[in-house]
C-alpha cells in the first residue's frame, strides 16, 4: 500500500470529542431511514435469502461512532465503518478484513488506527496512512498486510480518519468501530460442514459480524454483477443502522 502523508494524533482528536462522521449539507436530505430500506428490501427481494444478524449475548459493549452533522462545511465525503452500532463485532480470524465506506472520492489524507483496549499507552497498536480510494463505496483493510494479529477475547477499537487539518484534529472526520476475536469452537463447525465453504447467512446468524461481512463482500468482489449479493449485504448493513451504505448497494444493483 503506497503511503500518503498524514499527521494525526488520534489521542488529541478523541480528547477533543471528534465526531465519527461529518455530514455535508447536500448529504443530509438523501440519508434514508432503516425503515425505508427495510420496506424496499421486502418489496424487491421476496425470493432472496436475506441474512439476519444475531447480536451475541455476551458481546462487549462499545460499537460504532459515526458522529453527526456540523453544517456549513465544505463538500466533504461521509466516512463510515461497517461495524455494529452498540457492541464489538465478532470475528474468528486473527487477521480479519475490516470494511469501511467513503461516499465520494477525496484528496484529503486518510489514516487507519488500531488500538488494543488493554493498553494504557498513547501509542496505538497500528497506525498507517491509507491510499485515497479511486472510487466511492465500500473499502477494505487487510490486517494480514500489516503483520498484526488479534488476541482472542480482547476488544479492539479501530478508526478511519479523514484528515482535514493536521494542526486542528477537531476538524477531522473520525469513524470508529470495535472488533473482538472469538475462538472458533467445535460447536460452530456444525454450521460449516464443508471446509472453506462459509455461508454469510449462517455466519450472521452465529453472531460473527465481521466474518459475515467479509464472506459476502469477497463474493461481491468475485462477482460484482451479482445483484443478489448486494441486496443481501444491504439487508445485513441496514440491520445495524447503516442505511446509507445499504442504499449505496441497492443503487449499485440498479435499484433506485
């Protein structure tokens, strides 16, 4: 990944109460509601198997921070992470793929930070600049590319930051999610009898959020013209309060 210059002290940004997403005025009127997306999904997908995410009963409290609107800002993109809103999403992978969303291309620097909640040190476990995506939509970060592994049973916080002003962190756009690795127990092997064949619908039902998103997103990359896959991901994302990204997927599948 080719680095781009960014100077961000995340601790300062968080201390100043930086929001998780700044909504441009022209974006506010187009933000759909979860209910509207749910109703559209019922109309367009009566014969499609849709994933139903089941929140783990012992999930760690935490979750997504997507902030709000500050009004009067310039033409900025919306930055969101594909994560549950009120708890740490589960994964069975030591090096999961983390997905995030950018509503439009930008020339502002982007930064990724991963923090271990056990650590009291200001320095994060990982902090790297990101290439600016060439197109809007769902993006990904492979932890395997950075030789970072998650310990089981530990909540981690991860952040995507769009750096508007390195000297004024409070002006930056910060989106936050939580992830926790859980052991792949013997009981779960009943759900996935075929090695390597993991159904995102079963993964969502098992409460493995990041694994479900990864499975369906990887399938979309392999078959981008498969509208059923985008409809399924839209349903999954809408369930955790991400109707903006759900709407993006529906539009990509040709549904206005």
